[in-house]
């Protein structure tokens, strides 16, 4: 039996659909954890979006939380394979403790249960945020790029790196593991999180762009490759999942063109972003509101990172979906 954590998020929901559809998994063969029954509706809506509503009933839903050990005891009964995609994504410094607790301690709990219950293989959906830092002699980030603890990292990045350390601990104790490190994941159905916020902002008339650059990947590629790695004899390795390294401006333009709205036309220079996150900090503290722009997100918006996807392409003898084309495809759903 397969267990999926984070089944009410973008990756987890697509993973559930892919497993059920491609592997012909029937009832009581796949289990997903939820914290709030209302969030299951998001996954059900995704199945409806793809006209796959009839497949939704194949999922066995169990209430649980990766930081609540008693609930995991029930969730792990009869489990052979685990896809761990549950995580808390936040760049607000106020969320530091809960981000670290969820992502590091929660992953440690998953690893411990996998070891205790004799799980055959664990796949951890990590992030490029957990990869290493470029040096003066390197121009592209790979699976082998070393993490430099002396360089500044966001609390989220630190939490994902810490979570990976728990995965490798499990490997050292006898658990077969796979780690995948996707970049910015593009996918439909979740407008209030991740890349969905980009679509929402552009649709509302986003005017500003930055000249930063990072790796993007279609969610369909993430789940497909994760499943292929889990079904293979490959174990105890990590893989960067990047379709293309693309400037933020190009992504925003593609989204705008697809939605038939005006492209962002004003360049937000780095010094303006630096001013912006400081102003946002002041207003957030005065009015006790959630941060909209943090130091970490401001820095990321104009940073330029290139990632290599050669290892996964060579290992699985596969290629990635064109991200620009995928944006056009999912916009028509």
C-alpha cells in the first residue's frame, strides 16, 4: 500500500491522480493524510478539473498530521511505499519556528515510522532551496553543489535542508530513499499557493517585473519522475527536477499572454525591492498583518540561479515538458 503526505497540496494532489490513473491503483491501495477535512475538497476539485472525478474514491483518507505521532501510527498501518510531499512554505520570519518544526521534525517522524514499519522505499519531495551554493568557480547548481552554512539562507531553505538530513539519517539506518529537488513548480488547481499566486497576480494586472532567474518545472513532470524513480532499482540518490532555467520576466509575460492581459511593464530594480520589504515589515508590525514581501523573497526576485537537470535526464532517459507550453495548456483547463 502507498502513503502520500501532503495530498491536499499541489504536488501531492497531482501525485495521487497520477498514481491512481497510471498504475491502475484500486480502492484501499493508496492512502493520503489530511489535517482538515475541508482541504480534501481542493484535491477533489483537481480531479474534477481533469475530468477524473470517478478516480477520487480510490483514495483512503486518514486524518493525521506529520507532527502528531499518534495519528501517524494509524496512517502507517500496512504501508509499503511512502511519498512525503507535506511541507509548510513560508518566508515570513514570524513563521520560523513552525516552518522548522513542520518540515524538519515532521520529516523526522516520517523517517522514524518508515524504519519502524519496514517501509520498502521513501521518496521525499524537497526543493532547490535545499541545494548548495555557487562558488566563484561554478556557474550552475547540481546535485553535488555543497551547502555553505556561512552564506545567508531563508528559514524555509534551512528547514528543507534540515529535512534532507533526516532523510539521509534514515538511509544510514537502512531505509531506501529517493530525494527530488524541484524548482518553482507550475501547475493548475491551487490558486492560493505556490505558482498559483503568480497567475493570480498577473490576472489582476501585475505591473512590475524583476530581472531575476530561476528553475521552473511542470508539476506533471515532478510526479511522473518521482514515480519512475520509486519503481526503479535506483535508491539513496537525489535528483534536481528543472524543466528550464527562465527569467521571471519571461514567465510573467507568458502567463499574461496566455490570460490575454497586459504584460508587467515596469522594472522593479533591486534597490526598490530592498526598500519595499522594509516598508512591508513596518506596516506588518504596525497593523499586525501577514508579510507580503520579505527580505528572502525580495532577494530571490532578483537573484539569478541556473540548475542542471542532466542527471535525471540521463538516468531516466527522459526529457522535460516545455514550461511555456505547459502554462498555455493548463490555462485552458
